[in-house]
């Protein structure tokens, strides 16, 4: 149990949590129509954080054999893990903020904040300036109460996400912590990674609607509603995606990109005018309810007389789906990212494909903490994060490409795909399906031809 037993969630949070839990199964409308007002988002985020602490931390702290977890940050230099635990209305830490999770003798986890201000309802305020003039005195009092044998702090050589204890804060901690407890300090890497990578059922229920939003925005961008063939440029489309996200009161976690693959030419981007016969690629991700998406899809601009993409492009696209299937079939609990990468590449190459695999966890961060499955420039494996084993209840961006020689284009093209999926006891499943065919965009010539027919 939490030391602070205040579980009085707002009626808004309860209502919207129930609605959104049902949304992926029941809603046939646009997911973007279901975006919550900011106030309701904040209530829902806080309720999810509290549930995560209740459901995840006792198990994670036991698995990592950590009795107390310290997260220390100063304002605007936040530990990436601490930032996921702040109240939704806190856009940064305040002055020096110290969060403490302590296991009691029954194995229950109690949450404390040693900070100048109350840190929401989740954390019990553990600093009374009259009793303890210094934050570090208050921390030491809490440490003495629990007498932990192993105190986790966020230090990691493999993941930036789990390396959030900066040198200045570490120096102050070491200066004030009593000597016996300095010897108890250990890296909280497995605990921090577990917290970031694993999703609770309530988040799994929400995630499909979030991915559906991203798919809907891409579908709108890759349409004649937005693209005027022969006039719109790839850079125009990039900024349309940014503007559309802001219109919906969402955020992007990286600048979208749009590239063009064209017959007999190298890949194009920037202010390149979109023309009939172009193969368009978008890389796009949004943030909502502190969760992220990461999607890459392809569209084809019809030429005069065409109602479908050429067979050679359809066949090439299908090879991308084939590579996805080969990769996800290799997922198994306990296998490392490097083992999955090696097995998937060997099978794909034996099947005549030319694969590049660079998949990654996704959740609180777009490029999330957890098992790395290759990088575009590290196809033989990734030291550190690639040696980390797969865990259930983790979302992954299945990101990869297959290179295909197109004689008609006198060049090799890449079928670059990325779709968000969940890995759980049932296997790997796509959170809102995946692209299984090229999106088709009509040009003025193709529309004229179809009208004449």
C-alpha cells in the first residue's frame, strides 16, 4: 500500500478511464474525436501513475532486490524517470525534489516526497522544516526509519533513461548520507528500466486509441484533402502534420519527416514537389497521456490511367509485411534483443530479403527503455541494451525496412515500415493493426482518367 492512502480520484478521471478502456473495442468513430480536455487528461494521468505505483513497484523492487529507491532532481534538470512520476500539472520539478520509494517489512511500497512543496496526492510529504531544517536531514531520518540494505539510485552505462542522477546531486547525496548507507547505494538500472518499459492493463487498454489517432492523422495527410499533386511539397506536408497535431491539442515528440522515392532518382525530401508516380514515406509520432507513438507508412501517387499501384510496388510492399512477421515471430520472454535480431535477419536473408531491423520499446519515451532490437547502423547487435532480455507487457515499435531492386525504376527502393505493437502473454499484436497495402493518392490526371472511364 501507499503511505498516502488518498485514493479519491476525481469523478472525471473515473468516468474517462472507463470510457477510454472500452473505446478500442466499441468505438467505430474517429479516435481524434475522443481526445480529452486538458483537465481530464491531468486527472487520468495522475490516476494511472498511482495505479502503476500500486501494481508495478512492489514486484519490480522485489525482483531487483532494492529496499529503497531514491530519485533526486533539480528544477529543469529532471531525471527522466522522476519526470514520469510528477503530478500531471507539474511541468518540471520544483527546486530540489527528492522522491523516495521504500519497502516495508510486509513488502508493500510507501511513496514519499522530500520537497519544498506537496507533490500531488501520491506522495506523503516527508519534510517538516521545523523538525529538519535541511532536506538531507529529512532524507536521513527516512533512511534511518527503514534501514534499507540496498538503496537504488539511477545510474546506468547502457540507458540514458536510467542514468538520471546528475553529478551535483550525487555529490550532495554522498556528502550528507551517513557512511553505512553510502555503502548500500547500488545502481537502480533494472528497477528504472522495468518501471519505464512495462505497461499496466489500464495503459494497454488506452494505447490502441492513441495509435489509432496517429493512423488517422497520417491517413488525412496522405490524401487529396491535403496533397495537391504537382504543387504540394514534402516540406509542406511535414508542416501540415505539425500544425494538425497542434490543432488537436496534442504534441509530437520529434519533427515528422516526409521523403520521396522516385523512379531513376535518389531519395528526395525538403521542398520537393510531389508528382504522379512518387512513393511517399512518413515518419510520425505523437504524445498523449504521457504515452508515445512512432509510425512509418507509405503512400503511392497514382499516374494517369492508374487505379492501383503497379504490381512491382505492391509486391515490394508485401515484403515489408513479411519481414515484420519474421521479426515478431522471434519474440520470446528471456531472449535478448541481439538474439532476436540475429535469428530474424538469418531467416529473412534465407527467404531472399534484404533486411535492416531497428526496433525499440515505446511508452513514456518514443525511443523507450528496454530491449533494443538492432539499430540501422548496428545490424550485428547492440552492446548493452541489445543484451537485455525481452519482458512481457512491453510496447514496441516494430521498425525496419526491406530493400528491393525495382528494374522499372532502375534503382533499389526501401519499404520502410514502423508500427506500434504490444508484447504480452498472447504474443505480439499490433495496437491498431498495421499497414497492409499502399495508401493511394489521386493526381489530377488519374482523377480525370477515372472520370472519363
